[in-house]
C-alpha cells in the first residue's frame, strides 16, 4: 500500500489493495478524530493578497513550532474540491443552491420590509461551495450602478465585494486552534490599517471623482467608504498599509483639485459682479463666461500681454493691453466694462471721486483725523523722521481684488481676524509700479529672503525706514502703510515659494509666514492680492 501526504493540502492519499487500504483509512480517521479542526475566514480588504504572498512566508515560520497546522485554502484547491464534490447536499448543483438561498433573502426583504433584522450571513460548511456563493454575490453586485448596492423596488441589499481568505486549522487541543487563529489575525492586523480623511471638499466630489475612487478600490484592493461625521464629509480607507497610503495620496490629490475648482468658482463669481469682459460678434459685443472673464481680469491686473481664451469654440490669443484677440488672420475686439453699481459698493466710503480714472493719489490734509491716524502709526515706535506728505492710494481694481481675497480668507479660516496694518519700505523708482499694480513678490530676494520668497512687511516702521526705504536725490524716502491679509500664519524659512501645509496630511495651507510666531516682527505673503498699498508716506531723516 502507498501513503501520500500533500504538504500543501490537508489530504492523505492511500492506494493499494482494498484489504490493506481499508484498515489504513480506519487508522488515519481515528488519528484525525482525536484532533481538533476549525475553519477561519478573514474578510478584510487586501487580506487574500497578503496571505498569498508575504503572509504565507510569515505563517510558515511559526506553524511548525507551535503545535498546530494551518493550511491556506487557495483557488486551485477549491477547483479540485469542486471536481471531487461537484454536487451539493441532495445532488443539487452548488451554484443553484447559492442562487436559491440568495433569492430567498431578497424575497424576504422585499415582502416583509424587516425592521429588526440588520444582517444575514451564510454559514458554509462545505468549502467547495464557498466559491459558488462568492461568485453569485459578485455577479449580483456587478448589476448595480453603484457597484456595491443592488436595488430592488427601492430596497437596498448590500453585498460585500471583499474576497475572503480561508484557512483550515488543525491542532491537538482547542487551545492550539485559538493560538493559530490569534497568530493569523495578528499577522493581518499588523499589515492592515484604517485611515479616515476629513475634509469639506469631499462633499463636492464629482461623478468622475467617485468613479476614479471605485476603480482605485478594485486596483489596490482597498475598501473605500464615504460618509458623514458630524458636519464633516469623511472617507475611510481600509486595507494593507502600502495600498492604503497610495489610495490616501490619490484622494488628497482629488481634494486639492476640488479645492482649486471651488476657489476658482468663488473668485469667478465675485469677479463677474465687478467687471465684465466682452468680445465683438458682428455689430454687437457679447459677454464671456465667468471663468474666461476671471482669466482676462487676472491677466489685466498683471498686465499680461498674452493669454489663451476660447471664443465660439476656437482658441484665440488675447492681447490685454491692445484689447485684441487673434487667431491666425482673424481679429476680434475686446472690451472691459466695469459694473458701476457693484464697483462703487466695493470702494471705501472715504475715497474721493476718481472721475473715471483707475488710479488716483490723494494728498491728505495735515491735521485731519485720517492724517493724524497714519502719522500715529508711523511714529508709534519712536521714529524721529519728518513726514513730508501722506498720500492715499486709490486703485479701484487692486482694492476690489483685495476685498475678494479677504472674503475668501474669512470663509476658509472661519474667523475675521485676518488683516493687519504693516509697513513696507521701498525705493522711489518702484512707487509708480506699486501704486498701479500692487506689491510684486517677484522682487523677493533683492534684500534677502530668510523666511521665504515672498513680499515682506514689517510690524515696526523703524525697520522699514532703516534698511529698505532708499532716499532719492533730495534725501526723500518712501514707505507704505499697507493692509495685509496675514490670515493664519506659521514660521517661515529660507527657500519657501508658498506657505507650508497646516498638517503633514492636510491640503489646507497657511496664509503667510513670519520670523517669530510668538512675537512677529515681520510677515511674508506669497500672493500679490493679499496686500493693498493704502497710504504712501514720503519722509526724510532729521
């Protein structure tokens, strides 16, 4: 008689004459009956892939020494069992049995609308039938548009798509089985993590974003669950560490894209309430859509000579200065129309009539309250310089952009403590540029950039007066008292091009940086519209 042991499967094969094989079968059965056996099923995202690869190696290192045997039920084993046991109880086909049982559950839900029944689980004793049940559920799931919920007459029947991994356990005592089960669970628990992402942008995910997540779920074998936690939209990821981290990175990329789109919508809507860009079509002018309108106004603010826009489904090159859009030999006239009522509502009440001009400098009267307030700020730290004149800078476009940015920060930060009055010293050759176009961060680094490559503002006017206010031929110096949106700020450092993230896993950025977070003496901004040059102070040293 020949006895064959299968190292990969819990089988013993006996072959030989019946008179010898039958007693051997009885002997091995008596040995088997003296042992304890169990089946362990783990349904966690990525568990099957883990135990088919590195987890299998880890198991092999333990089982031979711990008094138990663990056999992983693999797909080819199921196939061989199906070949040997092709029929279920009573001669029925296992696939038909699975179909009938699942149909019975669906019929029960439809007819009875159960309130107290929360879940139904199938206990499968014959491992050969596991594959039939799993395939049947997957087929029903595939019919669902959502990929997870099968809808029947308004009812929802949830089928879990996570493919289970099955182990056959064997030991001399129940304690051996418990030890084997604990070992297997500890291995997967070490490799399996849950990450929850909280972000309001999740509520604005598009259909394409959700479809991308669904594909990612299947690709990475990661469970992706969307939901609510209080007022926040959340996404919970479950699976193997490496795959979950990859999924988290992809979802945060989607969140950044959604945030950019949402900010763009807000900015476009606000801009369209202030100014309207139009193009000539025949004898009339037509307004651009709000997003093209926003792009053109941004280019106008920066005096960009060329920007790509779409007119009647064709791409044109727009010259903002000449207000002409061209495509080959085609030429179309552009027009910028300020919406007077909206524009006026944005402007400060103390401004003088600008009489159609875009930029006006208004000299303050010495002794007036406004003059005294600026003078007080200028001399608050004991600066002994003599003021020659103070001018209010009235730039309607810059002011409106500043107000738009201020409203955005108030919404984002959920508070209104975002603005400070700070000082910026400069040379006489740059005041016209600042008056007309605002502060330009491209000049960063001209005087050092210890805390980032942005625009610097000082808390103390003496600091600006000493090193940055360069005198002209008459010895006159210039300094701005500016409104600056510092928002939520953090410590700066050399080389920064934008403010850092608020957290290592977050997509929300700080609004500015500073030299000392506990007692700032200067602030650095990285967006030109975060500051408005409100007053230009001309002075000279005593």
